[in-house]
C-alpha cells in the first residue's frame, strides 16, 4: 500500500505553494482522481484538497456581459444556475448529459476539464502497452478494441478520446481557462488548453506544473437563442459519448450569420469543426449546405478497424444538432 499525505489548501497561493512538493496533486470532487488511484494508474504522494479555497465556487457576470464560472463550482450547480440556463443553454445541456446526478453533485468544473481518457487500456494496468500511462510502451488500442476511440487528430502513439461533455460545449463557446501558478496568473484560450497526442500522449493539456485552474470565462452570450448539445451513446444515460456535437448558431432570418460546431468522442481533445463552420457562415441553412458542411467536418477522419461507423454517425449528428439549434425538427442526412 502507498502512503499518501493529505492537506487542505486555504487559499490559491497556499494551493500553488503546496503543489510544488514532489508527488503532489490537487483533488477537487475526486470522482476521477480516486478511481485512477484505486486502479494504480495514478500514484500521487500528496493530495492537496482545494475544495475549501474561498471565492472559487461562484458564477459571476463579467463587465463585457460574459460570465466567470469558478473552478470549484459543482457540475450540477453550474448546469442549473440561472445565468447558465438562460444565456448558455448549450453548456447546461452538456453538463446534464454527463455522468449521473450523484457524480455531477461532486464533480467540479476544474476537475471536469482535467478528467482523463476512458480508454480501457489506459485504465487497466494489466495491459503493459499504453503510451499515455507509460511513454514508449506502445498503444494496445491501435489493434485492439477501439470502438470508442478517435477518428480525428490521433497519432500512432495514442488513439484515446477526451471524455468530457462540458468541454465540448466550452470549445464551441470559445471559453477561456484562467489559471494561477508559480509564475503568476494567465488565461488560456480553450482551443489551446487540451492537446492532441502527437508523440507525448501522456500530456493531456498545456497546463504547466503546479498550475491551479481558478475559473472558466465565457464571452458575451450570442448563441442563447440557437444552440443544441447532442450526445449519441450506447445507453440513454450514464454513458460516455460515442459522438457528441455542440452546435451554436447566430441566425439572421433563414441565413446563418455565425456557426460554431464542436465534436466530442472523436479526438484526444474537443474537436472544432472549423471547415463546417466556414461552409455555413453567411449561407442560407439549406439541407444541401448542411450535408456538405457535415461531410467537410469529417473529411480528415482516419477511423480504426472498430469505429468506422463513427464517421457517418458524426456527420448525421452534426446535421441533427445544427437543425435542432436552428429550431428545426431532427433532419438526418
Ligand atoms: C461512472 C462515471 C461516469 C462518468 N460519465 C461522464 C460523462 O458521461 N461525461 C462526462 O463529461 N464526464 C463523465 N464522468 C467524469 C466526471 O465528469 C469527472 O470525473 C469529473 O468531472 C471530474 O471532476 P472532479 O472535481 O471530481 O475531479 P477530480 O477527480 O478531483 O480531479 C480530476 C483531475 O483534475 C485535477 N484537478 C481538479 N481540480 C483542479 C483545479 N482546479 N486545478 C488544477 N487541477 C485540478 C486533479 O488533480 C485530477 O488530476 C464520469 C465519471 C464516472 C466515475
């Protein structure tokens, strides 16, 4: 059995200081970290409990009309907060599609951002091949069970996907992650927060050692009238996404003024479908345009033996999510 020390951080500075100790990790709700520790995937020496730090558990408005969600806000509280429900319904839907109500009551926004992949080979230490767990050991999923795995942006080192629903909505909304670390505070645009695997699949994000996530900022709400989060999964609840789509539109009558589309369940990070967005921007939202845009979004897909179905599934999910965001019924390509 490994010995672990536990300490409660009273404030941000104390947490950042404590994190400088060897083997220290922050613990939020613990819903991911404790599972990883029980499975022997992560072996921290010191747990720095950040849940008693004041001032990080609220949702406030920003001068530009956006909102700031504290890193310690529980997923349930964020999903049900009036500002989120009314101004960012896409995010509320994404939160509510994740995990179970018990888990959402515990899970924090900061922890959700850093939850690790659900690849079975990563979680099961009986498999010696996992570059994410042990760099250079190989990737068992490449030739193994890869139904849930990536079809975009993967490398020969890792084909795992990011499992967070919240993060897919945050990607579409162009959120900004605020962090505090030994070198001070900084803000990370959401597109730069999570990483593609490349040859360092063990590194999930661009967070630097010892940095504490303090909040997530959302820009002025311009998509509240037209957005939809669609999650396609094996069970109707309590299951990770096979494919998910966060669609947000600014409509000008029947014409799309601005489209934002992000995909989940397809890549190592929430995947912005920029080519599809460009094909929709400024165009009348016809079924033909939408079908072309959905096809463009998956043009670079490289499916594995077990997940070829995801390409068409993702295209159809984009069509359905965008139609629903526009206030039209269903509409499968
Ligand atoms: C059975 C099950 C089903 C699930 N289904 C889904 C699902 O369908 N969709 C979905 O999106 N999620 C799902 N989840 C994942 C769940 O959303 C995450 O476990 C949760 O969001 C993690 O938040 P936490 O506060 O508990 O993080 P913790 O477990 O406390 O921490 C996770 C990681 O984040 C780090 N960390 C935490 N807070 C901070 C911070 N402020 N700054 C820096 N580092 C920090 C920790 O050190 C750790 O590395 C599921 C989980 C389980 C167990």
